[in-house]
């Protein structure tokens, strides 16, 4: 608002809107911050938010600023969503406000897709707007990479499409694509944009270039390669009896059971000795005794990388089951 918004920012917004088949788009400085501030701006005390219980922290934290009512629905459970929509409507019938439903395109921990078809099918019955956070779907889901709404064929039914640059764009920043009047409103009402500088120029020009690649024939090639790697990895892990849940996206969570000590030693082993980077999730994010190692295959991985990774996981699973990691002293994760 105050400074830093250039023709390059506007060009990105024009191209992002075109790609997402929306009237307008707006470039944010950060994903997390952008979502928090956008939720704050989109609703007022009379409005009700109905959200998937497993939504990302940025949406939950945005909701903390909301002084009206909010109702969570059980993850991807359409019957439960309907119940919550009925409750929400009872409130908005009195306040005169609107209902905003929020979910994710791809859930980042499990790789499950938000049930966008099920949700949008309810739009005619219950009058609501739908906001999706497609951080993990933008660039890789859908025939052209336009995201999970494209994958489900519901781009026109998602009212507010949000994605960050933290995943397929390999950068910093985010954008929203939606109606022009909503973008105009956000420009003047999102505190994270009004009271902060715009996205720095190197990130903006980098984002333009990345968007160009995603939309090009090269992007199609990269996506094809990505899905070849994803399917090889997920099929290979499953074939070896390694639990990866019900992912439908590149996010590949390897689910193991063991103590926290075993989790630390296993992470040290896989990073230092096998040279594989993966994020680890343990208690309190998941129940005690569960260890999730999240793998994110990319288009630049090779099928040799996949074979190596599947074999490595086979070995660490065996070591874990034999008690090897519990017998070792605590590894020093600082050294890796
Ligand atoms: C679903 C989701 N939304 C939002 C964010 C925050 O985005 P950023 O890292 O660009 O701030 C993340 C994490 O990067 C995410 O996984």
C-alpha cells in the first residue's frame, strides 16, 4: 500500500489471475502472514467461519482474530460439514452475515486432498463462500498445475484461491486469486499488506519466472516427471510394506512406530549415513509412539534416487524393529 508495489508485482498478479481463471489476484509478502491477515480482513463479527479441523496453523491463527462464531468440521467429513453449515446458518439468519468455509487443497502432513467436490456440491443448498489454501497443490496438481481446484474441476466454485511460494515455487511470498472487488477490498484492509513493504523485487521477478515455467511446456514436462517419481516412490514403499497412509499427492508420509529416542537416532542415521533429507514429526504433533518421516519427492529426483530411498527405508524399518535405535546412545542432531 505505502511503497514497493511495482509493475512487476502487478504483472505477476495479472498472470496469476489468468492462470487461476479469476478476475484478479493479489501478491502477499508471506504465506503464513498473508493468510492470517486475509482471514482477519475477510470476515466481521456477523460472519461465521466453518473450517476443516485439520486446517494449517495459518488459517487457525487467522481465525483467532475473528470475533464472530466459528465451527470446525471433522476432517473431510461431508455429513459433519452439513451439520456445521446448518448451525452456521442459524447464526447468520440472526446476524445477517455470511458463511466462509475454509479447507486445504492438499493437506501437508498426510497428502490427502481436501474434498473440494463434496464441499462445492453443497454450495447451492447452503449459501457460503469457499476459501482454499492450496500451498501444496499449486504447480503440481491439475492438468496444467493450476492446483487442486483444477484437479477436481471446480475452479469456478472456489471463491478465494490462496497459494504460497514455499513449495513448487521454491521461494518466499504468496498470492490470492479471487473476484476483483475482493482483491480491491483486501488491498485496503489486509494489515499485513497495508503496514508492511511489498514482496522484495528479487522474489517478485523470481516468482514471475517460476510462474512462467509452471505454465509452459517445460512445466508440463516437469510435472510429468514429478508424478513418475512420486508414483515410483509411493508404490515402492508400499510394495515393501512401508506404511504411507492415504496420500493422493507428492507429500509422502512414512509412518513408523517407536520411542522418541529411536526417532532421534533414526533421523540421525537417515540424514548422516544415508544422506536422505526428510522432515520428522513426533509427539506432540502425532500420538506418542508414532514417528512420521515426511518425504517430498520433486521433479529433479531420479528413479535411481527413488530406488536408493526405498531400500534405505527398508533397512531403517528393520533396524527400528530390531531395537537397534533404542540401544544406541542419543545421537547429536546438531551435527547434521
Ligand atoms: C498449507 C500451508 N499454508 C501456508 C503455509 C505458510 O506459507 P509460507 O511458508 O509461505 O509462509 C504453509 C507452509 O509453508 C503451508 O504448508
